[in-house]
C-alpha cells in the first residue's frame, strides 16, 4: 500500500477547485491531520509550506488514501498540478516528500507537497489553517 497524501490548500475537501474534486473521486478521505515543524504561507491563489525549526502552529490539513488501482495516474496528475515533472515549463516549484503527520492521535507517514523556496511576497498564515484563512 502506498503512503496516504496530506493536503492543506486547494486540494482540501472544502475547496471548490476542480483538482479537489478530482482527488475526491480517486481517493478516500481519511480525515483531519496536522503537520508539525512547518510554516504555512499564502501566495495569493494557493498556499505553500516550508519546514522550520521554529515553534509554530501546526499546518492543518486532511489525509487521503489514493485508490490503489489508480495510484500511478492520480499521483502523476497531482504532480503535474503542483508543477512537478516533465510537463512543467518552469523549474519545479514544489517537491513531493514523505513527512510525519499527526492523525488520529498517532503519527503516520504521508506524501505532501513542499515548496522549494517561499517568495518574499508570501504571507505567513499564523493559524496554519488555510481553509479558515482563505476561503478555498
């Protein structure tokens, strides 16, 4: 079985973005999860996270288990959406990494998308919760 996917922005189940609907049709929502040791930033139309050693609010998100029979196609589509891979016309903005997330009062490993470099114009989301910060 593949790692679940931790999402924190436009892929959240509350988002009206078409990729959120795509993900929901190809994965099972496991529930709320949190990522510690990371900061969440608002870049205007989408968010990004970056790891930190500072004490911050955890990044609030959701955990999805991608359907096994569609995993390769789904992860390729998500990578493309996040600007990763051969279809990208610019250098990759994000990378998909395995991270430890808090889920159901324990820790599990999950994929998530982390931005390589946060632009100076990015705004820190102090609560770590994009869904309440920016009505997705």
